[in-house]
C-alpha cells in the first residue's frame, strides 16, 4: 500500500540526511597536521601508551563528537524543495504539502544537534512528526460505540461507484467480529439492483437487513431500521444510501431529509483513495452540504500515491476511520496514523 510514495519518501529522507551530513563535514574542525620534528600521533601514542593523558589528536576527536551543529535554512533548501515535489507528485494536496514542509523545516532548521548523533534518526523523527500532525488521530469506531448509547446510528454517504455499499457490509462484518449486533438499512432504493446487492452481502455475513421495495422513500426505510434496532436492542444501525454527486441539488436535499428523519450519530463519507485530490474536494463539499464526522477510503491497496489518505483529514478537518484494502469482507483496516507512518518511513534507526 502506498508503495510509490514510500519509495519517494525514502529518497527524500536520504537527501535530507545527506544535506545534514554535509553540514557536519563543513562545521567540524580539521585535524591539525603535526609540526616538523614532532612525532606523529600514532608514534606519540605508541611512546605514551602507558600515559593516562590523551594525545592532541584524541582531544580533537572528542571535540568533534561533543560539538553541536546548527542546520540552517540554506543547508536544507534544495532537499526541502525535492520533498515538496515528491508530495505534490503523489497527489498530496498543496495546503497539506505546505504544512508538512513547514513542520519538517521547524524540526530541523536552527536546531542544535550533537555531531555524533544519528543523522537518519534526526531526519526520520522530523518527517514522522510532520506526517502525524497532518494525519490526525484517526477515528476509533469500536471505542465510539463503547462510549455511546445504543443503537449507534451510522449514515453512509458518498458518490457513485466508490464501493460504499460494500464498505457498509465490511464494517458490518467487522463490528460483528468485535461482538456487536448490527442491522443494515437498505436506503439505496433507486439504483437498479442496489437492494439485492446489499441483501446478498447481509446474507453472507449473517446480518439482518431492513428493506422496502425499489423506489421507496429511503427516509422511511432507514426510520424502520432504527425502530427495529430499538425494539430488538441492536447495538448498531448501518444505513446505506444512494451514491450521489455533490452537484446534484435534489439528491443532496434528499440526504438532508434522511438526516432529519434518521438522526444519525455519525455521518461517514466514503470515497476512493485512488481518486486523489478529487476525493478531497468531494469530501469537503459533502461536509459543507450535509456534514461528515469521519471518512472511509476504499481501494487503498490500489493506490501507490497515497495523496488522499495523507491529505483528507488535514484538509477537511475530519478523521479517517477505515481504509479498504481488498475485495474480501476482512479487507478493512482501521486507520492507525502511527502504523501508516511506520509503513511509509520504516525504522528511524
């Protein structure tokens, strides 16, 4: 996952490290030559091997190890420019790229560092801190359910063809595995075959589905799903809805009606990781129109760039909840920013 971005960040990591290493070479004091007639350092050390006093060369080595270096903006300007291009080429949104560069710059420029300290650890620490800042904390759905009244009502929105219905089924399977009871409301009543599709998913994972006939009012379907959950003491209601583009005002108005009737605890926006900046723009528009509490990105396993996953939480101010990583019901990864950054940057040692 995000293989292309991982390779590019590794290159940027190496370039930053080389730039700092160049500062070390520039700022380290030279080892002085021996004066004519004086014994060389090695000869002197052999003659005074029993002496406790260090030689002049040893003193210089200690000075280099203990000495601090200061990294300037000029030292890193080229490397930071390359990092910026790496991020933009990976579909990271411009405001997010700017934020990452600013945080890396703050983490490295003007800092006093021991010359003997690991340069790579310094660079990776700055990159990790910057990425974690923009990724946010993620959204822990299980913890949310634990701390809220039942049934927890979750409404799923998104555009056509992004895997929203399959995502509803995956989350249903995930929650069932966590020990929760779930009911699915088949609120996509207009797309041909949509009710049958979610019904097949529900049957395979063993979850009750509430459905009406094709063309029915989706608000009524989802109201009935909530009532069923209340009367049967179900933990979670997952409400599927028809995919829609934010430019279709009539469909967006319908979604507003669904919200009024269902009164969801969470509104989750679903889009494709491979959509890159388009996903970010659409998520922002959906949030502005009907609101969103969290985001799920599908097809993350097909996204080598990783721009949407890196950008979306910071850009729209909404946390990522899950990443879809395949076609199976188990191919759903709770979004953990620390794990994502570890995958992108690897070890800092």
